[in-house]
C-alpha cells in the first residue's frame, strides 16, 4: 500500500471554484466512507479548510487511486470532474508526506506561518478516527504532522512571518478602519473561526462586540466568556443582524451557510441607516457570506478570501521559512525511514517464529532419543540451542532492519522471505496481529477493511 493525496487549494484553484468545492460535515463523512468502499483505498482522511480540500488515502494502485479519488472529490464537492481536474494536484509517497508536513508548518497557507492549520489537521484526524477510516499509516502520518508543526513553531521564528487569517484580514482593513481600539464590531457566526475573530478583536481593544448566530445559545456562551474577560459583548439572533450593522464599525462574518448571509442591498441599506458612516467588512467564509457586489458600494470596504489571496501573494517571506523547510525535509526522511523499516518487521518476526518452531521440534526429538536426561541437563541443552539460534539471527535481523530503512530498502524483506523460505501467510498473519487496537490520539480502531 502507498500514500496518495489528491486535492486543490488557493494555490491551484480560483476562489470561485474553491467556494463551491467546500465540504460540510456530512459531505466529508460520506466522502470518507465512499473512499473506503472504492477498490484502491484501504484508509482515508479528508482535510477541508477555507482554502483547501484534500483527500489522503492509502492505495494499492497509483493510477486507479488518482482516478477514484478525483472522481469522489468531484461527486461530493459538487464541482464537475472536468471543471475540477485542471485545479487538482497529486502527491505520492514521500512527496505526499512532504506536502502534509509543509501544510502543518504553515508553509502552504494563504498567510505563511499561520498556526490555525494545526487545529484543522487535528480535527481531520479526529473525524477519520471516529469514522474508522484512518488506519495505521494515516494515523502515524497525521500525528507526525502535528508534532512537526509544533516543532516548527517552537524552534523557529515562523510565527513572525505568519499571522492568523483573522489578523491578516483585519490588517487589510486597517486603511479603512484605522485603529481597531475603541471601535464597535459585529461578528456573524460563533464557530471556531468566528470565535477566533471575536477573541482577536477583543484583544485589539474594541469598545464592544456583538455576536450573531443562528443558534443564539452558542452566541450567548461566547458573549458571556468575552464579557468576563473584560470586553462588553452581547448576543443576537440572525434576524437582528440589520440592527447590529447600524452600530458596528467593523463586521467579520464566517458562517457555515451555503448561501449569502448579507447581500449588497442589505449593506447599502445599512450604510444609509448609519447616515453614510463607513462600514468595514471582513468575509472569511468559504463559500462566501457577503455578496461580492458589495466591493463597489460607497461607504463599504469589503475584504474577502479572494482579496486576501491576492494580498498574501505580495507578503514578504520571513528568513525563518528556510529553517522550517529544512525541518520538514529532515522529518520527511525520518518518516520514510521509519515506514520502510516497519514494513520488514513482520518478516523478521515470522523468521524468529519459524526458528523457534525448529528449536522446539529438535528439542522434542532429542527428548525422544535421550529420555534419561535429568531436568538440569535438559534445561542446559535447551538454553544452549536457543542461544546459538539467537546469535545466528541477531546480526542479520538487525542489519536488515537498518538496510530496510534506506531508500530502496523494501526489497530486503522479499530477499529475507526467499532465503529462508518463509510462508507468506505467516508473514501476513504477523502483520494483522501487529495492528494496534487503538491509536495514540484517539480511541477509534484503525480500519481493517483491506491489508
């Protein structure tokens, strides 16, 4: 089996395609289930954020895997395969590992170095664990990605290069809003991104916050937490957003809605109700919450994902990026070596099991031929035979594990099986028995659909 990723991001697809290719929770679950039902894939994890949709899988056929995963992305994203295909990228084996580790470190983010992607990777893995679609390979890969991402942020200054998407968006609004401190803000939505936006605005010193959400109880919980931290915050329903616009200087919207939350006409009306006072709007949703036609409205400054993508392309790269790239390269090599070494372990275990059977058989034969041996003599002979076998196997098994960890080392397992005439079924049985019953960061049992 081999690692494959098929996806699209802000680097390969226009926002108009990305916002249609988003996956809600239900679509992501169905995508993963269908991926496992497809012939080439044994396990799968989907990473879906506001600027990327990626499907990772362990496949036994490269070309069939690419075709199947591409088709599934098209089916579940709602974008036709012919339209989607030109924007897809494909990474395989070490390149797929390199890609995910780069993503985890923020090197592939719209805002280089941003750390929010780590939470999204953790969520993607958790979904795969819950649905039992993440097996040994993807659990190990995604957990490695989380560790590498944390390492990059702790060992380098990549945080100086990157900000959260919220902070970057507010910076883009700064020419229109001036200092955020002392202003009033409206946040539409109460999910993770909206909560981050509210917390960022509170830290920036806004005079007051209003949280609007479809489920007002969730907005109330967020408002209560922010008020306790010293920022006066109130919760309103979505039907009260028009009233909230009259008093807000800054609006940040990030909901999971499939349609527009605010139209250009509604924003035009809001500016009129404000006596022409300017309104700065940040749309972080994908698909977009705010009507793109609002870009041309007098009194409205709109920054959305599309304009953020254009602005981030001109952002300077920090010197620390090179250091992070070096870390990624080191970790890719380490992950590859560990995976290659792990592939030979079942063969080594099967070899030692065969040797133990040979020892047991010979000792039983000796008992039949020398029945007068006392217990001490029998124990000494047994220990001597086992020591001989262990010493004979020690050097070759240790060396073959070392060699297997090097590029091209997969052939050593085949050589070992051939030289010692090991039963392939015995090796396969060891592989199945070696599969853990639970993963390190979750309780889900890995998928065992196909070995």
